[in-house]
C-alpha cells in the first residue's frame, strides 16, 4: 500500500533518456501503486491539448494505460504545463486538481501543490503567471492553430529567458512564511510540492511540527516520493546511459 508523487520531469522529445525512465517508472512501478500524483511540470512545455505530435500521444498513452489498469492518477498544473486541460484529462483518465489540494495519506492530511505560488518574492514571475492564467486569454490562445501557438510560445520563452537568469537564487525559492501560511490555512501537518528543483525533507520547527517534502527534478535522474502507511522516502531513479 503506497502512493507515488513525481514532478518536474520536463518531458521533451529532445531528452529520450528522461522519457525512457518515465515510461519504465509508469509500467513497472506506478502500476503497483494505490495512486500516482503528478505535481506539475510533467512537460518541458505543454502548448495545448490539441498537440498532434507522436510524442504527446506517447505520453498520453502511458497515463491511459495506467488509469485503465485501475490506478488513479492526479495532475496539478505546473508553470510549464498550465495549459493541460479537460481534453487531456478525458483522453488519459487523469483527474485534474486545483492549484492547492488537501489529500488524506493513510491518516495524515497533506496539502499538495506545484510550488510556484510559494515563491512570493518572485514578483515578476507571479505577475506573469496572473496574466497567462486569465481564462479569457487562455480561451483565445486555445483556439489558435497549433503551429501559431508554437511560434508565440517560442518567442515569449526567448524574450523572458534573460529575466530569469538575472534573478537571485533566494528569490526563486519558497518564502518560509508563505509555507506556514498555506499549511495553517488548511490545518495540515504536511506539504508536498516541486518546482524549486531542491529535493529535501524539511522539518519546520513550529508548534505543532510541520513537514515539507520537496520533490526533485528529472534532469540527471528520476525523483520519486514513495509514501506508505509505514513511512515515506524520497528516492532517485537512474537513467539508462546508452540512450
Ligand atoms: O520553469 P523555470 O524554472 O524555467 O522558470 C519558472 C518561471 N518561468 C516561467 C516561464 C515559462 O516556463 C515559459 C512561458 C512561455 C510562455 C507561454 C505563454 C503562452 C501564452 C498563453 C496565454 C494563455 O514559468 C520563472 C521563475 C522560475 O520558474 C522560478 O520560480 O522565476 O519566471 C520567469 O522567468 C518569468 C519572468 O520573470 C517574467 C518576465 C515578464 C515578461 C513579460 C512578458 C509578457 C508576456 C505576456 C503573455 C501573454
Ligand atoms: Mn515549475
């Protein structure tokens, strides 16, 4: 009896080693889990549910297979795949979650989220996020032809790249007060998130004691949180070197 959490895989056709590790994980591990939670940034960038590429179909097929075998899959959008929508959910059997969700993990309540909204010092990012999350803008964007959307995304990515490179590392980490604020809001002792690519288990000295588990990215190895009735571990998965 265990539940699995992953995030920040940044899947892309240009990194078959990550995709291979992910498919092995889905077929050999996730298949035996009580549930799989993907806490955002599954994709390096998701342009829309109309993505016609074989790569998009291949990833969707992995989820479809898993959910068809009876393993519930939950997905929280990240800052790179905030355009994953209802069509994706329907095609894969995955359940889309809101930005913050409280779940029960074998008797422990946990709030799960991508983690970008905890970085409250990153005001330029949060302003950008608010813009691209406007429903009317997404509605319009989703109606454009796929190749036009690809060009728009590539242009914006190029335009804002230098902005991120100038930010201090502390700005791009979570704000400790915001972590406590969110956990207090839901009255939970546990938070699980990704986004910062700083895998760790933080015990926050606060009364009552709180724990924050940060999932790792999949850049050089896989990162999986295995949570069971008897405890939890933040584990690594090796990439096969010959890909
Ligand atoms: O993921 P990571 O670690 O690389 O960086 C994130 C933040 N960056 C992003 C940017 C996305 O990855 C790329 C977005 C592509 C745009 C597609 C838009 C398509 C239109 C959709 C309309 C519905 O998320 C980065 C954080 C970092 O995490 C750490 O937390 O710092 O944030 C940025 O770098 C953002 C810049 O600071 C924002 C600069 C403002 C530029 C204004 C451009 C206005 C564009 C308006 C679009 C409508
Ligand atoms: Mn992210």
